[in-house]
C-alpha cells in the first residue's frame, strides 16, 4: 500500500514544538522538529510567512519520487519566512580527493542554512535565507581560514545520480562565507559532488536535473550560484571533452534561469562539469565585490584574485543567452563573460556594461570551439576581448560600444587566436 503524503506546518509566530505540526492551527515552532521527522515522497514542509527562524537551519537527507516530490515552501500571507542560520548548521565537507590545484581547499567545516545531502526529487521555493557571521565572533573577516558558509548547499555523494532538484523564488542574502575557498560549499547556492564512501556499491555521484530559477542572491561570499564542482574533475583534463564522459562522470540537464545576483564576493553564476547546461535571462550586478586588496588581503597559500560574472567551467556545449552582466569589479579577470576550459561554449544575445575587466575572455588553450555572437557590449572597460592563450575564439555579429582609449583587445591578454567577423564598433562620445 502506497504511503500517504504528509504536510507539516512550522511557525515561529504561533507554533509550539509540542504540537503535531499537521495543521495550520497546530504548527511546530522550530525547524528542529522537521529534522527529527522522517520525510517521505510527496511530503510538504510549509513555513508560515512572517516567521523568522533565528539561529536555525534545515538539513534534509530524504528522497521524493518523480511524480511525488518533497516540497519545502511557505504558507499564509506577508513576508517570506526567513531561515537565519547565523553560523549554525555546521557539517563537514570532504571531496575525498584533492582538487585541480593544491591551493584549493577541499575539506572543512561548512555552515549551511539549508543543506540537501543526497536528496533528490525535491522542490524548494518561496523562502528567505541568510547566514551571517554573528555567532562565531573570533573570525577575522578576510582570514583564509574563516569558516565557509552557504545559503543553500546541495551535496551528491552516496546515492549515485541525483535527480530533479529545483530551487525557485528564493531570497538569499548576507551569507558571510570565505572569499578564498572557491570550491567549498560557500556562497549563495553551491552544489557539489563528493567521493562516495563505496562507489562500486552506490555508483558515481552526479546530478541529472537541476533547476535554479527566479532566485535573488545578494551580499554573499564567495559564489552567487554554482553547480557543481566534482571529485571526478580529473576525468575532464584536456581540451576535447567527450559527451560520454559527462553522462558517466559529470552532470546533465542543468538550467540556471532568471536569477539576479548582486555583490557576490567572487563569481556570480557558474555551471561546472555539465553537458549542455542552459544559462539564460540571468543578471549579475557588481560581482567580484571582494576581489580587491582591501578585503582579499591575507591569502597565504590561496589562489589569486580571479573572478568573472557569468561563465562555465569544464562544460560541453554550454549555452548562455539573454543574460546581463554589469559593473564586475576589476581583478585578474573581471569580465562579464568567460569561456573557460570548456568545449563548444556559445554566448548569444547577452548584454554587458561597464565591467572593469572587459566583456569576454576565452581562457587559455583548453577553451576550444567557443562562439561569441550577436551580443551587445556597452562601455566595458579595460579591454573588450581577451583571447588569452586561446586557439580558436570566434567573435561575430556583435555590437561593441567602446569608450575612447579602451582597446578592443585587453593588454597582456591578447596572445590567443581570435576570428572577428561582421562586428560593429562604435566609439562613444565623451
């Protein structure tokens, strides 16, 4: 007999943990009660609007079903319910292997307001999330060993391929994480795949079906939205990337759509190790906000100050369209867009404005078969195009509006091969 789904209600305003949580009149008071409950397919967790869950978090390890997802959302009227972790919800992240650079941290404690650990067929929407550093007072903000913090962290590890994880209409802000740790679950939304305890038994940890849409993310360290660095990174070495590698070791059916990221400490939006990810109708505003010597000032053995707005890492046939990137702060990169170490990236119908590192970079020899077409760059700075060591960048049918004195090719990043065709260049009046 099929299990009947259950709806649980939680209210910080009128709830009581002695209640059964099964009706709007008898809600739980704290999120702790939910984590003490074994969730099943089709169950719903509804938080009352107007509720503020201070020093609380929600960590979920349950699985729904394709036609019976687990839903975490809100009910009632008023402001979205807010989960304010404040440095609580600490768990230990360990990739189980070193990353592609010895300078990248691959294990350590992470504080996450929401953690989905080996969860799948789950839909989270209409919540507000913060994770300020108000509890751990002894951390120096710019220290390299500052604890990593996440608004929403998603982990694949011991259940093979995870399916249909949807994050929608979330307000995520003031996540005071670690600006140095690029690949820990650190920032607004970050998804990773960790080495399984027994890979032969569980299969390779990966994602098939991730949608992040209509989310607003601001004032976060380090990343805005990232999906999803993997312990299998060594499988993707080299320039030519084979489709079968992604179907076995990487991620599929990744959609990042209609999100707004502002004041991310580092990068805004990045799909990683994904086959044909779709990134569309997103906005990055003033990212790389902490990539400067005033804040990024105690790196020790961490990597340099490198960040861009909207870009892929080790993806095949990634499509970026109808995105906007403005006011990216200058660092070693600082561009709106970056075709980085991927195969077949397409940027089309995107807009950029006043990005201090320029419009787009084609990054080094492992970024191949990439196309930048029918985009508009308005008053980008520093040098519009950066074919940095790239073998075959194609730039066509774009409109470049360039301030007098700003070069088309960025100085010291123009040593690659680039084909320019049917572009329009307009010099802006002073």
